[in-house]
C-alpha cells in the first residue's frame, strides 16, 4: 500500500490524496488551490499522478478546495467512478458550474486586456461544458454507514463528518495477503453540537489516519457566545445608522446565520423590520438544495422542515439573484444586513459591497469563517488600513469583527477528541492546515500522547506496512 499527498499538504486548500492498494488507485478529493500568489499556476499544473490511471475518486464534500479540480481531472484523462453522498453530488454540481462561470468571465476580461498588447487569448481552467461532462462520472450515491466494495480487496464506508450537508469522513479497508488494514480519511470535520447539522460520527479503530488541522492550534468560542456577539454587532450597527456586511460561504455558514437571525428576531433581540439580503445566487440555490435533505440536519431543524416550516427564512429576508438587484442594495445607507459571497472575498458580489461600506465608520464587516493566506479576507482580518478592489484603493474605517464560533471546522479540542476514538494508529498524517498556524500545535499534542505523527509535503509519498 502506498499513500501520496497532492494537495492540502502543509496548506489549507487543494485537498487531494492518492491511495494505491488492493490493485486500485483511489483518489480522495480533488480540490482547487485558493488564496496563494501563484494559485493559477498551481491549479493548472500537474496533479502529481496520471489522471487516466485513477480507478475511483472518493469525494468527501462539496467545498471548492475539495472538489474544484474534478473537471480538469476528467479533461486530462480520468475515466473512473466518482463516489459520494447524494447531497454532496447536488451541491458539487452547483459549486462547479459557478466555478466554471467565474473562470470564463475572468478569462474573458484577461483576454481583452492581453489582446491590447498583442498576446493570445487566455483560456479558463475548465468551462461549464467540461463540468457537465465531468458530472457523468459520478456513480450511484452512497448513504452514511454503507459498506461499498470497490473490488474483492477494498471496501469503503462514508461516515458523517458534520462539516456541511452531505460531508463525510471515509473509512477504507484493504485486505492483502490475508491481512486487513484500515485507513480513515477525516475530510473536513465539524464541531459537535452544531446549530443545524447532525453531529459527526466518531471513527473506528484503525491503522492509519489522515486528518485535517484547519484549526489545530485554536479553540472556538461556544456558539451561544458567538450568537450573542453577532446579535450585538448587528443591533449596534443598525442603531448608529450603518449596514452590516457578512462575507459568507454558500453552504452551511449562510444557512446557520439565517437560522440564527430568524431566532433572534423571534426572541425580539433584533427588530422584525431588519432588512436581510442574501446576495449570492449560489447561496440561494444551496439553501433550496438544503430543503430537499432534511435527514442531514439536527432533530430540531429536521422536524421543522418536515412540518413544512422554513428554518432558514427570517422575516425581511430578500433573495437577490439579479445583478441590478444587487446594485440596488448600495442605495440603502443603513439598517441592512448584507450576506454575500465569497467568504474569503476572493471574488463574487461581496467585494462590491465592501467597496461601498468598508470606508464608512458607521458600518461593520463581520467574518464568520476561515480566511486563507493571500486572500482579501485575511488582509482585512489582519488589520489592513487600506485595501484594493477593482484597482481602487479604499481606506478601512468600518468596524471589523471576526466571530469564529460559527466555524464549520472542529477546533483543537474537538479534533483531539475525534482522533482519540481511532485507537492507537501506526501513523497519523496531518493535512489541510498551515504548519505554523495550527498543524505544528496539533502535532505536538498528539506526540505528547505517544502517537506517531507526520506532516507530509506536497507530492510526498509513504509506503504503508
């Protein structure tokens, strides 16, 4: 058995791991790199393996840094099967079509600029036709806790990761020479006691673990404190006549914030007249997909959905799909909560809203998710006094808030609890984390417990016993 790491290796994006075992070459995730200076070159570069030689792709969930290079994988020769849950399949289609659309627009703008200098047109990494073709390779959907035999030597089982709707950790069992080895790939793990999702399933005892460490060095605030903090920021900002801009991720974070706003208005902690805009076509579509998968939610949310209620629809919520509707929001000088993508401010409509609000002292910008190195979100969170959007330099005068209790990722304590149920693995491989921002802390904590830990580098490989 051989395991190699082709993304999210001492980095938070581009998840992609290759397991060669039982006569098969199995890829776990095929994500896009995000945020870094040379991200375009990284995404267009070699995978580190031949796509045509991959038999299966096991997709843990639908975030772009886990699924974003699937169309490119197919373009370069992959002809195997993609296995995932039903919700992940639906959400992945939405994410990839949006990604292709953004790439097509970016390439068109760049080509216009290049043509003025006599250069050739720039092509997107993949287009929407490539996405539709790649979707044909998705095999039958799997359910949580269902054993799926890939051949007579390899069986896989998806278990709930509690990260976003449909997310999974993957348990792989390989039988060779009359011995069975078990490897668990955590995918991205959510926090227990999530407001809207059901809790993650703890891993079985295993021989090897590949585990994310996004927040391996941090503890989150509890959700009650985070809810109260968000409510206070909104109430104070509205009282002084400003707007609240929340850069949001389309899946899970958006729906959790909407769920909280509905409860806060119901309890009269926020006014019923509050104008709430969900200005993200992808988040709007994701919210509609969420309504079709009630079984993936906590009992409270599931029961409400089955009773025909809408837990993600507070009073005053307005969906703005069209560009002209989005632009009209900027005529509102105060009293509005504007939720727009992307969560890391790398593109999308949120940049448009930042340009109109971040220079105003009466407004607030609230970050509720992870901001990778090199992104505009990270610049703002780290205290930038000026930012640049669409070539314009803008002074940062709005109040900046980071509320990490809404994170979709488990913190250090929760990661340690999760992996403690894996028994005494021969090796724990730490991935999906910045080495100096959490991974090294997690490594130290695990080694204190007498566990063998490795932090693989990009394209490194290890032979498993």
